[in-house]
C-alpha cells in the first residue's frame, strides 16, 4: 500500500539514511516511499553507474524526484559563470542517465558571488534555459547561511525576476523556520513555481545555523517547528509535488537505515494527516492505562509481589492458560508474567508490555499496520479474549484492549482469589497508573517517540535534558490529549552501556493516589520500604519554597518529594530497586499540575537508588551476584527452522539464539535467511514477539576456494537480524593467506557492527588456541575475537594457562558443552562427536569449570550440545529445554530458596 491515492507522493533524501546507496534505496523502498532525493555524494561513492542507479530505483518502485545539491552557481563573474555552465552540463548528463528531471541549486556562499539580484536572475535564467532544452528543471533554494540570498522570500524575488518556466523554488522548511520567516509569505508564490518541498523539524537551539542544520534536524513532529502550518500555506498555493524528507541528523545517519526510513515514513504520514491529506485510519480515542506487565521469574517475581502487597495491591488472580498473575488496586493493574519469553537476565524484572485502554482496538491495529508497526502474533485458548498487540521499537508489546467490553474482556481470562474489577481492599489508596517510564537506547529514543506519537496518536512533548550524576539524561513525554495515558521515554545520549553503575536502563510504573502521606504510612505498616531521600534535599526544599514546618516534616518523615507550579502541586515517593531495573513510584497531583516533578530532583532520586543498590549488592554472595546470559546454538536443535528455534529458546528461558545461515554439510537442513525474504520476515516477527535476540550467526568458513566477499549477503542478513557476532573458521593451510582473509572479513563485518570470532576445530588447519592467537595478532583487527568451544578446546589439547594470558576483549561468548572422555583417533570420529554426540556439562570428561574460570567473567554461555539420540527421543524443543536446565544446575545456579532476603534481580548483577 503506497498511500499515493491519499495525497502527494512521499519522498526521502538519501542523505537522511546510513549506509551505501544500495542500503538506502532498499530502506526507502521497504518503508514504502515512492521517491528519493539523490544526494550527489551518495552517487559519487557508489560503484553503480547512473544508468544502473535508475534501473535499481525502477526495480524498487522509486522515482528520483530531485538530484542535489548544485552549489555556488549564481551572481558570479563571467569566467566563473562559464566554468559553472560547463559543470552544469556535465550534471545534466548525469540527470538524463538517472531519469531525474529536477536539479536543486542552492543559494551561493562563494566568495566570488556579488550582491546583485539582476545578475543572479540572469544567470539562473540561462541555466534554466539549458536545462529546459534537455527536459529538465531547476529548483532554486535559499539556504539560511547563503552569502546574499538567505530567505525564501528573497529567492522568490530572483526566480520571479528571471521569469523562466523551467526555474522554480525549492522550499525547505528548515531554512524557512530556522530564520523565523513567516511561512504565510509563501501563499503569494504560484503553486506551479514551487518545484519541490523539503521537510525537516528541529529543536530550538541557540547555535550556528550551519551546525544546527547539519547535525540536529529531526523528522517532522519531533522538534519545535510548526510544520503543519507551513505545509498548509504551501498547499494553499496549489502545490501538488512530493513531500520530501531532508533530515541531517548524526543519530539517524548511524542507525539501521530501514528503521530510520520507517520512522521517516511514519512522521510524514502523520504530518500529512495533520493537514487533512491522509489515507490513514484515524487514531481511536485512548482512555488510559489498562495494565503494566512485568516479566519476572522465580527470584524476581516474589520480590515484586512483596512490593505490590506493601502498596496495598490485592492478588493474585491467575491466567487460565498462561503463567501470568493479575494484581490490582482500584483501577491500577499489574501483570506478573512468569513465562520465559523475554530477554531479562535471571532474577531481574522488566516491563515487557503495556496495556492501553482503546475504544476500537481493531481500528488501532489497522492504523498500526498502515504505519509499518508489526502486529504481534498471540496464541490463545478457546474462550479466551483475542487481544491485539503491536511491537514498540524496544520490543515492548503494546496491547490495545477494552477492559469494560460487553463480552470477551481480557479480565475474564483470570481466575483466582483476587477481587473483581473495581473492587479492592477496604483501605485501598492507589487509584490507577499515572505514567510508565522507560529507558531507551540512544538509537531507539527518537524511534520510540515516533512510534507512540504516530501509531497511538499521542502528543510527544519537547525533549528536556537533566544533568544526572552519571551523565546527561534526555527525557521526552508522550501523552494523549486527556493526559490519562502517559509514557516517559529516557536515554543517556553520551553513555554506552548501563544507565548508571550497577543500574541498567531503569524502568518504573508510577501509581496515582489522592493521599500520598497515607499511602506511604500504610506501606510502612505493611512492611514495605520507601526509598530514603537525604536530609539535604529537604533543607534545600525549605529554602526554595518556604513550606509550612509541619508539612515539610511530614514530607521528610516519609521521604516524599515535592514540586509546585502556578497550576498545582506534585508529590511523589519511590520504592527501592526491585532488581537492577524496575521500581515503583506513587504520585499525587493536586490542582492542575501536569508535569513530573522538579527536574533537579531526578539526580537526587538516582543517587539514592544507586546508593541502596550498592549497599544491597555488598550483601549478596559473589556466587549469587555473578550470572550469565544463555544462548541456544542452532546446532543444538538444527532440525528447527529459525522461527521455531526462536520460539523454542523463548519457551525454555534462553535470552539469545545463534542462527546457522550457511550449510556446512550437504546432509544438514539449510535455512536461507539471506535470500528468503519470507523466512527473514517470519524470523524477525518471532524475535519481536518473544523478545529473544540473535547473539551470533554462523558459519563463515573461509577455505582456499571461498573469499570473504562471498559472505557479504551473509553479513547483511546477520546485521538485519540484529546479530552481534559472526563465527568463522579458517580451514586454509596457507597461513599468510588465511591471515589476510581473516583481516578482510573483519573489515567487512565492521561495517555492520559485527565482531568476527574465530573458532578452532581440531580437525581444521587452524586447529588449536595457539594458531588462533597467531592469526588474531597478525590480523590486528579491532573487532576480531576468539570463540572458545569447550569441545574443540579440550580435543585440541589447548592450554588453560595460555587462555588466562589472553586479552579479555578478545572474548565475546563461549560455546558450552561436555563430551565423552578420550579423544577419538580419527578426524571422522572427532567430527561425529562434535555434530552428534555431545553431552550436557558434567556428564563427560571435559574440565568445564577449569576452562570457563580462565575466561573473562560475564560472557554469554552458548549451549552447543547436538545430541542426536536424545533429540530423536524427546524432540528438539524439549532437548533445548533440558540442555539449559542441566547446564544451570551443573554450573551452580542458586536455588530460589537460597535467595531469600535478596531483592529481585540482584542475582543478575553484571
């Protein structure tokens, strides 16, 4: 569905996106754009000829709406003008081969230019005349830092003076609005003289306009510009050309181009909707938070339940067919999901789903699909409510529900001793969910805001910045018009990894109450612990706001934080961390207060959370604090297709999978993810639905007759799946050649953000740890690594002492298994054991603990345990489950009973 019938065609400039020209065109087509602006540098860097670019665009259903930029042309001396015309003729040659008809000419910044509108008009008219003879047009754009022409009004005067039919305007929203021009002035321009419309938003920044333009533009609706008003003025002229995105943004140009293109399409469709030109299904009214769902396990679940009990929640009703509990108080509902289909570390809770009250879930789902948001598959038993959910960019499932439906309410799926809807404990003080706060990666931050704004129809407020104890935090709030649904999005733009030491990407659910003091007091009586706020906060509060002494004492006693503005008051307190991520808040809004507290109070709360987290961690035994993520290697269950492997991993409780993209032997099944779009699509849907992630892809087996570039489609597929690592082997007797080729595949993989991890099976020409080390040292690549497979390590006679001496950054994950004692005397025997007869750790003769102890702490454990006889007996899915349980038991995972008194999630310290 291209939406062309609903309004102007939608286009995107290649400069918006990351990657090569091939990557950008593929991303634009996948996001359903029908046109592109081709940026000159993208063509220059491409190995494709202009004619080939035209063919590739045609094949993808893309028109080339504009070629740009052509700089420093007008109002120059005769000799410079002659040279510019020669340059233009060569560019016209390129446009003809591309099949493009419009060239963008930007106002000059050249020192050769003079301030002479008549001369500029004369020279632009000559250029337009030459273009017209070839069937081309010139779109003249005033850039905000142009030497003499810096406003669209000035550019229009020159175009009008030139009076040539092949010369018109390019209107760029950034150049108009960044200078404070009144877009209403565009109404005097005939629509036929506006050849192209470029759209970009931006935050209000006090900085050099060139830097502002080249680094900080945003997709429409994400900044401070009133793009809808500008577009209405342009449309009033009769303009019927494309709506085109031209967004220079450092984050977008480093992100996956497909996701950036999808975000761009969503924002353009929303902009077109705002000016009455959209074919989108309307966003149904939303009525607030139906529930917040937390993924928990046997360790974190009881800790979260204790916190809910202390807050006065009643529970727990149980789902008829799923391991899910329902806790509620008033209209506040929390689901605890004990299933394994999530990617949180053992012992840690995380928000995995949000329930949104929606008047028409089916219409909301149609809108989501039109905006390229995947509707998640969901299995339900007969008689259970059929719920609609869509995937947010960070993997959070957003359920669109009608709690008070006449039939088929999702609440009917829960049985147990919990109260019925609307009932609660007699002294219940919490009324509902006020807001939910999520921490996003930098790459997901804008994408998430686009999702909630366009798909759910929320209003995304401007980004605010907070000087937090561990670096800058950016926050953006998305709300519905009634402010009954609030989602806070946060990111740490200058930090990689954890949001703060010992606190990874925090999330919280904030409940609202009409009496926060009574709620805090009741929580204390019920055995709950409120996060202690230091006395200095209240000393400062007294100095700033002059609160009554008894009110201040009350706040101090219960660690309640406070803010007020001209509309009302905001009071809030917090629980301690329920693990490394999740906590609860209780808030009270008095009067018309619509904010979220004094931004300066956020660092106070963050520091308090970290202090309590560190104190608790010191009390946790090292054996409990150190845990590992687990991944399911494809060879363990090679009979399962990639989507089924992901499902099996989720059901068993793995966080990751490794996918086998290439066929190693003629006899094994092959899953051509790199060349089968349907298989790739179904795999990605299953990954999104379960939350399982791809840790690695295999196998880049670089033999004398296979060159690294042969694996480019394999690397691209791995990147599309979100993989982090590539497993490679080097069965090549020529050491120099294999070193060169290993370096080459590392360089290729680095473009996709992948490491290359060298595995050393004992029957290959790279047979042991020492030879692998020689290759890594000689190749000297920053993304190179060594993959220790316990079977290959043991069979090759490699040294644990040598292993301990190697740089920790060489190791990214480890293959865990056991095997029968003794080394088979032939290569055939070695290979047979490796492929069909491995054992669970502790069942064989490998020094599992010794090898693992020599590796850096915290590596993901990938279970590669093919066991043909057991798989034939119990099936591949059950084998995967048994492998994980047996490995955890052997490696000393603490029993639940041993974790009493330890807050949920501390066992997952990283």
